[in-house]
């Protein structure tokens, strides 16, 4: 199977990818991902990205041995490969991977909306140390960019306060608006309704979608609760069901 994926003429094969995934899940050494991740064939890279994204739930801690190779997929010309790489890197990075985390954060201005959404999800679900290193290293990688405004003069990240959010959600730069929306719905044991409401009032359609995806449960951890959000979602579902039944 590996040899087929490494053939110059390989153009993707869903069955082959899933068969190989099952081997990795059964104990096939993770190091065998390296030639796939470093292949010059974009289809092989895409399959490798799919594998690391799907392997992640059970074997993510073992994938740190190829974290640099996965990070290089963030520069792929294919948006789905970049998307899958972020999915994998969220759970296989360590505090030693600050630059890699910074490269993820830089994708908050990716040309593809799906990749930007994935970075928003990363911000929502990342551990505190991951988010801090992501912001600080993104600012260091692009010192003259908007990312630098998220760190202190000494290069340390500071979490925006409730008072900062309205300003950031209305910021002229779309990157900061997306970041603020992600922070507004970032993982907490209880979702803060007023933060989500702030994002919903944004003039930026992408920011409003982030808030909507929070309400739908896509951008918050399963353990987070928000009585008003859940109540509203339940009421809207009931309303739709009543409307449909009356047709």
C-alpha cells in the first residue's frame, strides 16, 4: 500500500487511504508516515494529511515524531491538506513546538474560508499554553503584521478582556475580528452569552457565522454548558419542527 501511494502517478485513492488508516490504527509504526508527508506529489501529501487527521484521536501523542513534516503541509496549495494538517497539529504539539503553533495561527488570514474556520476552532479548543505560544510565535514570525498587536511590547500574549472584545470585533482588520470571535466563544465550563451576542452583532458575515457555529455546537467543547444558548437552540428546533409538520 505504501508503495502505491509513493508512485509518481498516484492521483488519490479513497479505499487505499482508508485501508492504510486501519493499519496505522492497529499499530503500523507512525514513522512510516514520513515519506508520505514529504512526498513531492500533492495527492500523496493530501492522503498523508487525511491519515494524520484521522489517526489523531487515538494516537496523536505518537505523531509528535513527525510534527515538523505535518507543519510543512500548512503551505500546501490544496486547502483540504492545510485543513487536515491543523486538525492533526492541534493534538500532537508540545510546548517545544512554539513555531509550529505560530504557523497555525498565521493561517487565520488563509485565502480559504474553510482553513480560517479551522484556525478559529483551534483557538476555541486549544490549551492555554498552545494559544499563548501560537500568538507569540505568529507575532515573532511576522513582527510587522497585525499579529503583533496581540502581544505586549515584551512579546508576551495577553488574553483580551470583556472590555476589549467590542473593539476587536469591530476592528478594521478581518484577522482581528476572527480572532475576537474565537475568543468570545473560546472553551469555558459555561459559555458566556453576552460574548456570543457581541459576535452575533458584528457587521462581518464571517464573524456572525462563527457565533452561529458556536450556537450549533461546532465550535465549543462538549462539556461546555450554556443554558440560554441551549434553550434558544431547543426552541428554534421545536419551532422548525412545528412549521414542517404543518406543511
